[in-house]
């Protein structure tokens, strides 16, 4: 009810201004909101982590971990903050976020704007949140691509002690050459170094923190096969599919459709689901797929699970639908879980 009243105001503002106002409100007021009841008996273990439900918040909304307590009140089974880089950076020039309401879509070219990993961790330490927290890590825009692994390792070192899991984001289209890390040799090198450091950190901390890789939707079957093989070879714990798309087929002719950046929201649904389905088949259950992309309601969340995903994340659907959308997705996935249990 509150969001239905607030949305016209938020959508009258520039998208990035509306985002900043929302984060400010959640940071300053959201922590006072009562948390939604979580049914512990319907929790599920993925990557060795116990998730209270299958619906999570994707990275990108709370880049600096400023609003964790407020976001926790909406009933998410996990919250992923970031993407964070070793050093603060302003991101790309504004304007850099555009709504396409006719298609329930957003185009953004934010460029990993964030206050740096140290600020994010200060915010995490200050929060009261005791749930599942994912931290998404990336590279600074001015780090040469051949040195990208150094940035990922620097972030991994710092966030390891605070994260329930770590997501390595190599698929944003808004950092130059970042998606080159999905290439066969580049990916093999990066995953090898991440896995080695994870092993070292697990011994230091006495605690194993899983790593998931976030990939793009704009990949063909051969690329997906290479990615699946690399994930298995390096014993990566999970894969997040997918990031935003460069495709504009579903929004041609609409205002802002030709803006540079990644497209998210309803037009991404089918493309992201096909990647989830193909990747799930290639992995054959050896590691879990976390689905994200075009989830606007409970039906869409259910589609991702039926395609082979273990968990589902939302972002743009949450922007358009508000907290009620989260409740709808949680209800749909709980029914899926109960039905699956009854058929076993």
C-alpha cells in the first residue's frame, strides 16, 4: 500500500535521483520497519549456506551496503550488496539510468559507481542484519584488464570475513573490456587464482565462504559450454545467471531504447531463462545456478526454478513492483518447494 502511493512520486523523478532517495529512506527509516516473518522449515541449503527462502535481492541496488537493515524488512531470503571495487570510483557520467515503463525495463550504464570496499565493510559492520549476505566484487575501471584478477583478489581478501558468499561480477557491460574475462583463457586464469585464494582464506579464517560467478546473458552455446567446464574444473561453488543484456530487440522504437548500457527488466526474461536452462543442463547439478533477469512476479520466479535454478534474485522487478512483488515471488517458490517435496 505504501509503495503504491510512493511510486508515482519516485517515477516522476530522474531514475538515479529516485534510487538515491530510496536508499536514503531505507537507510534512515527502513531499519525501524518490522521484518517479514520467515518460515524456517521451508529453508534450503545452497552452496553450504542455509537460505530461509529462495528469493534474494540482486547486486546493484545497494552498492555500498547502506540500506541492508531496511531491505531486510521486505522478506528477502538473501541480500547481495555491491558491486564493490578496491578503490572508490564515481562511475560513468550522468545521466546513466533510464526507465522504459512501457516494457517494465531499465537501461543503466552506471559503471560500478561505489565508495570502495572499505566503506562497504564499515556499513556491513554497522548493520544489524544477521541473514544471508552476498557481497559482489569487481575491478576498478582504470585497472588494466590483464591485471583484473588483482582487484578481485584484493576485494576477496577484505570481504571474506563478512560475507555469507562472494559473487565475482565479470559480466557488467558498463566497465570497458570487463566481459573479456569470460573468454576461455582469461576465465581459466581468474577462476584458478580465486579458488587458490579462497582455499588460503578458508584456512586463515577457519570458515569456508563460497564463491559464485556472475555471467552475461549475451553468450552463445559454445561460450556457455566453456564457462560450465571452467566452473567445474575450478570447483567454483555457484553461478549467477544473468547480468543485463546489450540486446534492444524488445524495446526498439521506444524512448531511451538506444541509450548505451545494460537492459534489465521484463524484456530480459526469456533470454535469461534460456541461459539458466542451458547452463543447468550443462552443469547437471554439479553446482547451483542462481537465476536473475526479468523476474517481475511470482510466475517469472517459478519459471526460473523450473528451468533449473536453485535460487532467484530480483532487482528491476522490485523497482516496478515494490515489496508486494517480493512476497508474491516468495509465495510462488514456497509452493514449488512444497510440491517438489510431495512428489519425492
